[in-house]
C-alpha cells in the first residue's frame, strides 16, 4: 500500500466524487483558500452529467420559486435551505459566468443555448484547475482504515491521511452504476452507525404485465396529450411511452415517488389514464353513445374521438369485453382508464434514486453528526425530485452547502489550534 503524496495541512479538503455536487463543493472550498484534492472512481469526472445532457442539458427551471421548492415533496423544507443560498436564478448567473448562455424553453425548463453539457463541464473544470483543485482519477473509495481514507487504484491500495482535513462525500445514489453511482458507499457509512434509508429507484418506469399481443404491437409507442393520476390524487397532463414491460417517460416520472410508495404499501398501484384530457366527460359520453349504425365500436371511437392505435390497444388491454361493450363504462374508461402497475423498474435503469443518508444524521444538513469533519452532498442524501432541472439544481445547492460547511469547519478548527 503506497502513501499519498498529500501532506498534512490545516486548510486542506478531500472531495470524493466528481459529479455536480462534488465539483461544486470543490469550487466553494478552493474559492475559500483551501487546498482541494478531488478523487473519483471513473477515468474522468462528470460522466452522469454528460450522459444526462445528451438529449438536451436541462439545468434548472424558471417557474416561480415557491412552486419550484414544492417539487421536493416532504423534503422540501430541508432542500429549501440549499436552494435559498443558490436559487435557480443564481444557477443561471453562475453558468453565464462560465461563458455559457442559457435560455428558457416553452415548458419553463432552462437549457444552455447550444443544449449541450460538454462545453459547460469543460469550462467548469478549467476554472477548478485554475483555482488549484487537483483531480485524482481511477480512485475508488473503500472506506476508512485506522483513520485514513483508503482507495483502490490501478497501482494498488492507497491511503490518504486526513490529519484534520475536511472530507466531502459526494458519491451519488445508485442509478447508472456504469457511470460511477453504484451505492457502494452505503455499507461503508452504515458500518459507522450512520442512518441510511434504503436506496430505491426514482424517476423510473414501472412494470404493467402486458399481454404478449399488446407488447408485440405497441412496445416503444409514445402516448402524447394524455393525463394521469393515482387514485384519489390530482391529475397531471403530459406524455409517456409504452415499453415491453410497462410504462416510462416524463409523465410517469412526475408521479413515480407516489406510485412507488403505493406499490410498497399495497403490492401494486392503479393509475387512472385520461386518454382525452381536452374533452370533458359529458362530451365523451355523448360521442360514445351517439348512434353508430353498422360501424364497429373501434371504428366509431376513431371517427368521433380519434381513438386509435395504442390508445385503442390500451382500452382492449385494460377492459373486459363486457365493459368495452357497455357505452357508459367505456366512456368512463376513456376519461379514467385503470392501469395496474406491479413494480418499479430496477434501480440501475432509473434516472435517479431516492433514499440515502437521513437528514437526521446530519448537523446543519451537511456534516455527519458521528463523524466530525465529514460532510455529505448530492444524491447521497435522502431526498428526491422530478426531472425538469430540479435534480441538478438541488445537487448544485447541496454541494455548495457542504463546501461552505466544510470551509467553516476548517476555519473553526484552525482557530481552535
């Protein structure tokens, strides 16, 4: 086992994890005059960040701030502390400071003008290196041993002595393990008595146990201009895609936390799908019950309401023959078609994960209560958010909060000594 060249220094910080939260913590610490060493298991940093940006780098959202904060569900009060210090407008200003322009899309989502993540990441890494941040790639954290941090590297295990340095853990959740977020840190913290909520998939698809005939005809087909709700909850409008196993897409992701909780509680969840959200229930009933002569019901629905293709397939998949033949029940199903979802897709397929270090285990939302000088940031903490810029904004804010708390702790440590 080799010894790290990093020497003891009273203003030194070690950041483990090179995603948005870790990079942001490193930026805050370096700006505070701290020498920063950042370690990551992958050959380069920001891999999940880059992949997430392939379809258009959604940085944040321009909706009113109170509505923005509300997207974080039951953890909104805790996450708000991060966001208050680095709100969406500040995120945009920070990006502009890197020389990257942004714009607000029609949905309120904020993107770089070129829609790409790579230029933003390059500019950010250049600034971090100019600030003195040292990057150590292919260093997979193995935990602590005799007070030192231990990493697996291509050259064997390496010890990094802390000697009063601050440590920021920003190792992500457990989605997209191939990009470095494997959740391997969970047993390492649990072994130290840190309270960790189980990691579960968030912003994920769900299995519906389709019939083989339905899968053969409709797997991969999108549904646009539909609405969905869990039984007893508010309706949301959007779009999703039928998959070989079930459903996924932005509308599903917006409800994924509640669907997952309902499945955990009841063994399954029923969502109600409105196939005609722009038509009220009375109009649908009038059209369904309108005399159709010799036409089949399928032809009648296509002619009068535009129901065809995958929407027609869903009706046959979810309704019995008797209910499909009953005009009143059919009209009701067009506005509230019950789809039974059995289980979330595996966590490694999810866009993000929920669970992680419980806020109750943190002092001021950042430092582990049982490990002075060790701070946690990003998806390692037990919060979740829908897609739309909310995940990334909170990761930025959490990283800044951890960096700020680590900087304050270092300053206090220096004063004590």
